[in-house]
C-alpha cells in the first residue's frame, strides 16, 4: 500500500511567518498550521526526496515487499487518520485506509473553488459543487465510504463515487448514504480493448465524461483493483516531462491511495511519474 499527496512542498515560497503558507502549499488542505511548522515539514519532505531520488530496478530486489519498502515516507501528514477500521485494517479487504486530513477535504475544495472564482476561472455566486472522491473496490462493503462520510464536519460533505463491478448488493446500496453513488464498472487503461456491450470496465476518461465530471478536481482517489492500478495510473500521470496525460478531461487529483499488487518490470515508472508530478509519499505499508 502506498499513499500519495500533492502539496506544493517542492516549490519554494520563501515565507514562513503565517498560516497562509500552509494553506497555499497544501492546496487548502491545511489552514491552521503555523508557518514555521509547515516549513519544517516541507524541508523534511525535500530531504527525504533527495535521499530516495535514485530509481530502483524492480529486478534488483528479491520480492515485491522489498521493492515497495525501498520507497520511504516523504511527507509527515498532520491529522493522518485510519478511516473505516482499526490499526492494520488497510489489509482487511479494502474496508479501511489511511487518509491525510480527511476532515479538511471539503474545506480545501471550497477554498480552491473560491480562488478560481476570484481569478475569473469560475462564475460568481456560491460554490454549488462539493468535493469529489473516487473509490475503486474489490469488496462488497461500504464501511470505508460510510466512515469517511461520517468524518466530515457539520454540513461540509463530499460526493463519493464507488466503482465495483458486480460487487455491491442491493441491500448494501439501499443502506448507503445519499452522497455515496455506486457504479457497476471498474477501471481499465485506454489501450485495453473490451467488449463495448459488457459495461464492466471503462477508462478514467470515459468515466468522468459519463458522470459529468470532466475537468472536475478529485480530492481523493482510492485504487484497489488487483492489478488495474498499474495501467490506470499510466493513463492519469505522464512519465515524461512535458508529456500530457493520456486521460484527457480528468482534473487535478490531490490525494491518491493505491494498493499495489505484484512487481511488474515497469513498477518504478509509477513512482517516477509521481515524483515528476510533484506527489509526495505520506504512508507506506
């Protein structure tokens, strides 16, 4: 299991005196961290990045476990929470995951929308959309999603979309929170051809188009799909500087939790793509 977050901790601001720096560089996720403390977190992340910058050849280590353990935690996330279960639950069939400051996600989304509106990128008026969360599942439960929804404070909520081909029972669907939307397909990479009539798998770009989420930011993406993660991430993030992502129409993704399976020969490409796109590792397991 690897968790990534996309704060601008690798960009130099030069200011350490106020809470505004943390808000700006965490893309709204943290609004109450003093400037000096944030600067310390940022410097430690940069040091960790420098120490782990060398590519690791998947063929040079004996097991997948050894390979993943070679990628160390880079960013210490204040308010990191295990959502949906007890310690160790990340291996319990996808019912619980470590998330960076989950209660701050609705406010972070609103802050980014307000900034876009002031910059003339959105129309005036109140922010009508809510933050967006995608979870790809291999289990029939919604324990994580329900717990995540309950972690949001007051009226601040997020819209959670669950992708689980044939996994979720009607009874579970009927008991789900109204802000949890269940879809009967999983993800595949754009290069893979499937039967158009099956409806069991769609690309990320097909998904955002069908759901009306084109160019919408995604505050959290959870991928637990026993192998699809390698191919899906290849669509979402370019592995070469200046190269566009394959998945056209997908907005920014601010936090990614991905359960990795096996150790394909190109496994290091995922980590290099994350670094190229300024993601930081905040949890490994």
